[in-house]
């Protein structure tokens, strides 16, 4: 192989690895932001981590939300104003960026990420 071609290929590979590392770092930051948001806004009633029980016994465990809903569709609901049928739960509206962070976090903790939501 020509030295110039080898240098070009090495540079391209390095850029690709750098872009992949940057994307992974960006995803980690997004997940961390989402975790902070759910801890701040939701942990009073819900188990928001990978283990533990919900402080409010009827509040769904966030790590099992994929059993009820496709988690990725929650992003739109969070940005438009999320309400539940439970009268004690406040309505939440998050910016698009915060909603994306919350969904990234929720997706990262699902115990059954490919679960099919149960029909109600």
C-alpha cells in the first residue's frame, strides 16, 4: 500500500473512532441529565433506579415502564404535558431537550427493553 493511502486510511479511522467516542460521551451526558431530572421530579412516588420499590406502592417502577408503554413515545408526551389518571400526580411539561434526556435515561434502565407493552 502507498504511504499516503495508509496515512489517509489511518486518519479516517481515527476520525471515525473519535466521532464514535464523542457520540458515546454525549449519550452518557444525556442519560445523566435524565437521571437527575427523574430523581428531582419523580422519585417522591416512583422507584426511578435499577432497583428498589416505589415509595408510593401503586406508582410504576420506572425500570419496568417498557412493559406498559413503548418508552420512546413518552418523549412527545413529556414535552407536550404529561398527565396520568392518578389525581395526586402533578402535570409535568418538559422542554424537548429535557424530555429527550428523560427518555434516554428511562431507556437505559429498562429490565426488558424490548418488552411488548401490555394491552389494557
